[in-house]
């Protein structure tokens, strides 16, 4: 009896300890859950805070920052921009004036009062490199190139083709994000002359014939897509029934492709349309090679090269199902809007491999097995930033 009594007390003690431990575990807060319910300031979001077209008031500064605090925003980057739209005020405060500096100091004091982190652009615009004090040769530049093909193994003394020399997003296009590009003559300077042997894979005469180009509307002249000129455009009306538009390349014999370069119209929201690239052996059954436009940044580029494992087919089709994605649609990840028409500046299939992280294509042209292209890359002046007040 005494042994049984002691055993009961022992079991009861163990049970009590287990219950207490379970209770303590139940009461102990989960740090991950606590962090989500009450995030520290280091984990809270920051935001851009635009002072647009000098439309700033001290009262507006206080109201904006108090709203940020109430909304759980922990800080901001003050960006004074002379571009865009929004509320207007009776007495704008132009960038760089004594009143503007007073407004910035006031914003900093309000940020301290509300315990908000403050950072600021060091220039009036999207980039810290623009301004009338920046000389053309010091400004940001784009790299452009030309190519001259000639027979290797001998001295060449001819004239190299001149690269494009114009203000625009890339290569020879005049497309731009803005309508206020400078009318000044662009800055231009040679950077290098590079001679290289044309890769053998680019010289296959069996696949050098151009494709027959057709669309959902019938045969077309595909020159604007194949002429290596972004300034020439092909406009394709979208089907009235809402189905996909398409452009098809049919080769005389199977063609092995390793990359596709495709270009849109250019501009802020005129990049590569939504769609896909497909291949087929018979023109009936197609398989998807590339989804367009692929992952992109806030503002997509005008031209992009997609690489993929070698695919041999007789038919290649670009299927277009939605308008190019602008900044808002990219950030919101909303479905693409329907398009009334599609505009392309280039669609080139490459036999050789390509790797182009910046969105431009690596051009190669050749006419015989011992042809040596000579590339002449240069740097013209980019488009200036919008003027500031």
C-alpha cells in the first residue's frame, strides 16, 4: 500500500510538471508571430515621397508625414522632380531656392518629431548625374555599334560603317521615355574597333535564306523585323474577336535557333508585348519556347534577347495576347490590358548563342567562311534629363 501510494504521488507530480510545462509553452509568445503583429521599425516599409513640379507647402508636408506614420510607414526618400502631375498649389516652391531649403529643413524636423527615417535625392530628377553643370562628355552615354564584314587573312583599308548617332533608348531608335529630349547635336566619340572571326555556326549557308513571313491577317513584308533597324516598325492590328495576333516565320528547311531578339515600339510603356514564342515542325502543332516579355524591372526595356537550348524547327511563331506592361502594371502584377494593335521594331532568330543581360542583341553578319566582322562601338550622348525650375 505504501509503495502504491508513493507511486501515485510520483505519477501525480510528473503529470503536474507536464501540465505546468505545457501551460508555460502555451503562454510563451511565438517571436515570428509577434514580429508580424508588431514589426520593428527596421522591418517596416519605406516610400518615395515626390515633391512634384514644385507643388509643396509646409502644411502639406505635415499632413503627408503624419499620414505615413499612421499608416505604419517607417521612413521616406524625398524626391524633388520636375515631371509628372498631381495636386497644385498657389505658391510653388522651386527647387534650390532659399524657400525650398527651408521646406527641406522643416520636413526633416517633422520627420524627427514623428520618428520617421528620412533620406533624400541629391539632385532634381530621377538620376544624380543630370544637370546643366554636367558637360556632354561627362554625361551618361549609351554604347552603339556598327559592323563591317570583310575577308579575313588580309589587310583591310576600307571605310568602316558609321554607328548610329542619335538620342534615343538604344541603337538607332529615336524612341524615348520623355518628349522633352534635347534638340542639341548628340555628343559622339569612338570607343574601340574590334575584329573577330565569325563563329562557324553563323556561317551555315543551308540556313541563310530569309523566312517567309505571314501573320493572322495573311502574308506580309517582314523587312522591318529583320533589317537590323529599330527605327523601322511593323504595326499589326489585333483580331477583332479578341484572339491572339501572331507573326510566323517559315523557313525553306528546318532552322536551328538558340536565341530570339525582339523589340517593341519604345517609350515608357511601349516595350515588348505580352505573348510567347513558339516552334513547330508542321505549322499545326506548336510548342512554347519563350514567354514574353519575361521578368522585367519597373520600366521595361525596348529590346530584349532571350536565349534557350537549341531548337530545330521549320516554323517559328510569335503570339501576341496583351499590350506591353507599363510601370504600374509591373508593380501591381495586374493582367495585361487588351491591345488594339501591336508594334514591333525587331524579331530576329539567331543560329548562334546570345547572352545579352542589358537587352540589346549581339549582332553578327557574315558572307563566307573566312569573313571577319569588324565592329566599331561608340558612345553618343544620351538624352538629357527634363529641365528643372
